[in-house]
């Protein structure tokens, strides 16, 4: 059956129905310069993906704003004395500050944290609105068994297997493609990974920025 015109892949190789890259499409999905929000549980491949984006020179290293890295930086200084809730507040205040600096300069900012809850995404969307910046959300949809397998080899004592299961459940409940679009995402893409037999480098090669 011939495709309806609305179902035909656009020139950038992205799928107009799902927002995801079409395997074997005309080229990588081209993302607008603005805020990129990674959405996925721990161990879903977010860090490996952004490192591959940097290695492929799709983005510069300063584009990646990682809450884990900020936490490590602050924990090595005076903020290490703060209680966990206070430290969390400092981490996300610093994350927002770095994202603001990137967006104010008209550059890409990649928010690397789990972002599986509506509340977490709402804070990022509010920052983007201040600059009228487009928001692309990239979903990492590994199944729970794959997440736990990956988590077992990461050596992260601060994140338990129970945490991974919990985040995965929230992702299924609160981070579907339609939900993300309804919240205000300009575009939503699923990032392929282990389940599809795709390496981080191969996944990163499917995205570029215009």
C-alpha cells in the first residue's frame, strides 16, 4: 500500500509519526539548536550516548550538563558538608545556571539526568521558555532486564538495583512519547541501544544539529 503523503519520511530521515530516526533513512535526524533533554533510567546509556556525540563532534564537550558530574564537583568542596536535600538543591541550581549560560549564548545545552518525572522535566521546560528555545527530548527505553545487567557492571554504590527498577517503572508511567509532546517538547526521539543491537557511537551518528 502506498504511503500517505503525511507518512513519508522527511529529508532529514526522521519518522514524522514517532519523531524517531528511520533506520536506513536519508540521513541523521537534525535537531534544532536549543535544549536537549535526555529521558531515561540509570544505566540506560545516556552518558555513553553523549560521550559519543562529543567524540563525533556533533556537540562540544561544554554542551553536556550532567547532574552527576556537578554532584561530584560539589561533593569535593565545601558543599560536601550539606545534608542530602541541600546538596540536591545546589546540584540542580548549578545545572540550571549552566543551561541558562548555554541557551543565552544561542548554543546547544544537553541536560544529562534521568528526567523521568513530569516535575523534573517541567523545571527544564521553564528554563527553555525563558529563551524561547526549542526542546528536544531523547528517550532511552531499555527494558528492565537490560538496565539491571548494565547496572551490575557500573560500580555505582549510590544507585541500587531497586532504584533502577523504580526509575524504569516511573519512565513507563510518565515518559511516553505523547506525554512528552503534551508537556511542550518540540520533538521527541527514541534513541536505539542494546536491545536493537546499536552501539552508542552508531546511535549518536543518527543525530546532528542544525
